[in-house]
C-alpha cells in the first residue's frame, strides 16, 4: 500500500470529505503558504535579526521535513503540565529526558520542545544534534486546590546558554492572569529575539465560563483565532494552537466584538475551514500555525494523527506539535506515528484546499 492509500485508509469514512474538500471561504491564494522560501517571504522585511533567522532556519531545515516549509515538533512538557506520573506511566522510559531527545532524533523531528531540567542535563550531548525549544513557563498542578496559571521556570538567558534556538511559552488567554502573562512573555520574547532565538507561543484559552452547557468553546474557531492574533501581535515566530472543533464562541457566550462575515463568509462548519480561520488570524499564514496533537486515545491515535495533519496542511498550517500520542507508546511505535504525520506533509497529492 502506498503512502497516499495508507493515509486514506486511516481516514476511513472521512477520507473523501477531508481529502477532496474545496475551500470556498478564504481562498488559498490569499494565504502566505508554507514552502522552501517561507522564511524569506514571512520575515524578509521584518525586524528579525540575522541571528533569529538563522535559528528559524535550523528548525525548518532539520529532520525529515527539512526544507519543505513544514514542521514536526516533539513537545514533552507534560511532566509538569499534567504530572509526571500520569504522563510517563504508560511508558516509564521517558522519565529519563535522554529518551525524549532520542525519540525526536530517531523520528526525524525538526525540533524538540521540553523543560529546562531535561535540556540542562542533556545539552552538551544533544544541543548540536537537534534544535532545542525551551519551554520557559508552566502550569504546575501540585498546589491544592489546583490553580491554573503559567509561571516562569527559568530565564531566557539560561535557555540561550543551553544552546536553545528558540523559547516556547504558554499564555492562558481569557484567564484572570492573562494580562500579567502577556507582559511577562512579551518581555521574554523581546529578550529572546535580542539573543538571536526564535519564539513559539502556545495560545491556549482558559476560562471556566468558556463552557456553555455541554459545549466547550475553548476550541472554538473564533476564540482560538483571536488568541492566535494576540499571539502574533506579541511577536511569536510560530503559533501553537489546538485544532478547532466548533465555532461561535463570541456569539454564544455573548461577549467580544463580531461581524456576521466572520461566520457566514470567512468560515464554515467544515474542519478545514475552521482551521483556515485560525491560519488567517496568524497574519494570513505569515506566522506559521502548528496544531497540537492532543491526548493519546490508544488504538485510534494513528487515525487521529493523520486526520489532524491533513486538516492542518490543507488549511494552510505549518505542521504539528505532537507529543503524548508518540511518547505514551513503545519508542518504535512512537517513531512510526511521527513518521506518519511527516508523511502527510511530504505527500504532494495532499494539497491546499
């Protein structure tokens, strides 16, 4: 079975709807598309220094997707974000940070995004082998009762000294702490750029009122799209966002400013169109959108990974940042899953919708 047939078989009944969809909302001709010349097109007239461009070049030109304009990044910060036990119990070898780096290397990822502690122990052995993205803030879950706040775990200077080519951070847009987080991360990103590092922002939403009845609008296209727009305004060089699952967060929750065209002309209920609205909010794709892979569901992980990658690619996104689906299984299977994601971006028959 060739690669295209394998991907279609994983998509199953959704294959035609996802692979044959034609976008009639935002045309692909309006987008700045991923490709070998992405850095020149996106940042050629920007204030990013030659050192920052060199760091971005390292990320875009490493691994199996090197030079394609697409990214496959392994993120492993869940030991803090979700507790180490819950994250690594399915595969305890990943309590050892060296195995995280080995997985990213063996799978041909563009970069690995993980914690100060893990990279500090391994920097001399691996910093020259695969690009490091240091996650500089986290939400720890040991406080009781739990609170949800991203706090800095180290300095940008320390990340630079570890040999990192980029720093990553999360802002919980919509939360009570969002304003403080925005100020902290804006300052951190400014320092990172001064030191020649790229910046990656996890543009997540966090507010208990973003749920209405049984509908969770934390993954609504309009709310996540606006979070993306705030993220690129904070000078992120890449945006990480969850794949949208619905729309109408502003209208259903009755806040914010909207325009009927947001829902009637710029978007539809199709998952590719929902994701394209996220891309549009990243300065029409000038800043790359990488969607997260989500939690591991076991047997369905390969199908879900293929689906997420197809949606992101056909929408105009720049790749996936997928962790738990890969590291919560034997390393050989984790490598196969990451290769599957990369194969979606390497398969020319899967084009922009």
